[in-house]
C-alpha cells in the first residue's frame, strides 16, 4: 500500500511539473506573439501619415537631451578605465603604441553602444514603462480608444522614433567623451606621447568600426522603446494579475531586466553578423 501511494505521488508530481512547463511555454509563446504584433503595428503607424512631429521632438528631448549628463559621466569614466587597464596591459608587452587603437576600437565597436543603451534603459526606459503602465491601470488608454484616438500612434510612435534618433547620437557622444577620457589617463597622467595615441587610432579605426557602433545603437534604441512600452501597455495581460502600484512596479522591473538582457544578446548577434 505504501509503495502504491509513493508511486501515485510521484506520478502526480510529474504530471504537475509537465503542466507547469506546458503553461509556461504557452505563456511565453503568447507573449512573444503579442509583442511581435505590437512592434509591427507600431512600425506601420510610424511609416504612415500624419506624423506627430511635436510629440517626437518632446520625446527626443526626454530620451536624448535629458540623458546627456549621465552619458558624459559614464563615457568619460569608461574611457578612463580603458586607458588605465590598456596602459598596464600593453606595457607588459611593450606595445604602448597601440593604446589609442585599443581605446577607440573598444568604445566604437562594443562599449559605446552597449553602455549607452544600458544607461538609457535605466533612465528613460523605466520611466516610459511606468508611464504607460499607469495609463493602463488608470484606464486612460481605454479612454483614448473611446475617443477614436489610436493609442499606438499617440503614445508609442513618438517614443519609438525618438529612441531610434536619440541612441545613435548619444552613442556618438559617449564615444567621443570616452576617447578623451582615455587621452586624459594615457597622455596627461602616464605621459604617453600624444601623437602616438592619436596616430594609432587614425591608422586602425576604419569606417566599418564606426558603422558597426551606429547600427548597434539604432537597433538598441528600437529594442529599448519596444520592450519598455510593450510591457507597460500590456500590463493587464500579466499572468500575476496585479494591478495598481504593485503591478506597475513589478512590470517596470521586468522591463528593465528584459531590455538589458536583450541588449546584451543583441550585441552578440549583431557582432557575429557584422564582423
């Protein structure tokens, strides 16, 4: 009798585990489909007139201009760290002539686009998700639909276009400030020859390196706005079912984490394709 009960419990445990696995798979497939349709619908609205120029400019100011300070700080210290680590590493092999090249290529290809995107996620992506989530919980999105105002065109498209415009500009600013930060550490602090620092950069950096960083930043801007706004817009479809402040806080955290992971995964995929 005891063996029979143990066998039944084991079978019940396996059945519930398979059910949970199936539920999770169905949920994630549904979410992927919803977010995919959401993205294509927003892109279609963005490509058809009328174009909300004023709203786009406001979002460029919010996503781009108001992120300049944090980009300057992050870019400067990133370049300084690259210069410091590169100096001590290359000094071991007698290759200090390549320090400017190492700093520039590291920033242009990888660190510039990725760190800029992560900074924007923390400052602007979380705010966009919370804003849309609060509008969903307070039924403002439903009110827009009742007034025959398409919420995608009114709420999402300006943010999407602004993100695509702002990220390449912020990345370029990050790269320039990072190179100057590396210059400060290498030339001012450690006495590396100024001409050698910039000459190595001039000889090694080609347009393909700059192009790779710009393409990455363009894609990252799309990913940030897409994930942040979609998470807030579909707050009511969250399987935990929490509304109000609790739901907004949880979905904002999920959006930041998911967008950050998507940036890192997308960086690898784009690097593999573009190299």
